[in-house]
C-alpha cells in the first residue's frame, strides 16, 4: 500500500512538472495562445506581452510593456498600423509556425512573416530584456529586437548590413497615443565612419558625428563606454555595423525613446516620483537639426533669428529667413 502511494505521489509530481513546463508564463506555443485581456510575463516579471489600449480610444493593440510599474509604458507594438477594433483579438502560433495577431474574424492583422517554417515546431518566448523571440528550440527565427518600434532597449542592436541592404532602425510613433508609423527613424549609417542618424522621412534630420572608438563625437552629453555602456562594432570587410548599450548598474530601469517629434532621449524610472524622467535629449536646441540654416548659414541658438549667413552671402528669400524658415 505504501509503495502504491509513493508511486502515485511521484507520478503526480512528474505530471505537475511537465504541466508547469508546458504552461510557462513567458511562452506561447502551438497549443497555448493568449486572448484579450490575457498576457505572458517574462521570467523575472520585468516585461509583459499582451493587449492594451490608450486613454480615450477603443483601439486594441498587442505589445510589450513594463510589467511592475504603475504607469503604462509600451516599448514594442505588433499591430501598430492595424489596431483591433474590439476585444476579440488573439495572439497565437499559426499553422505555418509564425506568430500572428488575429481579430475576431480570424483575419491576420500582424505576422512575424518568417518563411519555410516547420509547423508545430515553434514557440515564442518573452525575455527579461524585453525581447520577444520566435524559435524552434535550436535557433532564433525572428526577434522583436530586429523589428523595433520607438524604444531602444538595453542589448538591442541598431544595425546596418550594406551587402544585404538590411537595417534595424527605431521608428517613431505618429503621436503619443497613436503607435502607427511616424515620420522619424533612428539608424546607424556607415558614411566614411559610422554615425548615428535621425531621418525625417527621407531627409536627414540629425547626425551624431563619427564614432571615435569610445563615443559619437558630435554628442556633447555622451561619455565613454565605461559610463554610458555604449559600444559600436563594425566589420568593414563584411560591411556590417551595429551599436548597442548595456549599463553596468542592473538596478537602473531605463531605455531610450524616439518621440513623434524626432527627439531621442533617455527615460529613467524614478520610483520616488512614480514616473519616467527624461534625461539627455539628443537634440537640445534647434541648431542641432542637421542643415538648419542651409549650406552657407550659421546657427546660434542664443540669437533671434538663430540663423545668419556666412560673410559674403545673403538670404535667398529674406522674408522667409526672418521667419526662421
């Protein structure tokens, strides 16, 4: 009798173990999807992946948010350009192995769009870094870090592969309450020496200056890698380049955000104030905008108007010049 009970207990424990493994809180599988308003949570509870709305809007989105803070903070959005119109949404592994967002009519609003996957062989896991990874148990097949929204998180790589014509860039939202594609993007450009660049659609809006091995020389507020945690890796032969960062103080809760006006700033969580504090905006004055005063103009933020001509030149359209245009 005692042996029978012991075997029963052992079988129960084994069953619980496999049940716990199969229903991991940070993973979506072919048999485990999430429906609005459910979510999965990264292992240490830093991030969650689920459904959310903005104030005064009934649109629903699937995204990654900070989990343990009281202020809704979204760092990635799947269906940013195709919001759900009600709470019928579902996030699941599709029959072809991709991660998809479906509405109540089973229409695909977003997909990871990986080709040639093996059905029933993929899972999607939310990591404590905020990276959502689709994998087949051996290899990473797709990552949210390679398809970012407006947030630049630690260990994420902003990259350029010249030969393949591929970039990983940060893309602004249209407005603080509309995560659809905005006008601005942040990328790493090879130029002669790699530089960070912000684009306003196809027009160059900001240049960081070249990387000197420790920092971008045009960013006056930037320190060395030992303080800011930034480093850049370049392979001129393969024509691949990326920049990333990782702070040495793991207790800090922070990330960089490219806002809808094209301004990049560091956002630091202040537990005492219960809110995010924006530090070190990359564009501190209008003169930081690339080519603000034209090819033969000088910019001085302390003067009005801020633009003046180099000696020997005069404004082409004086009236527009006086207006700051």
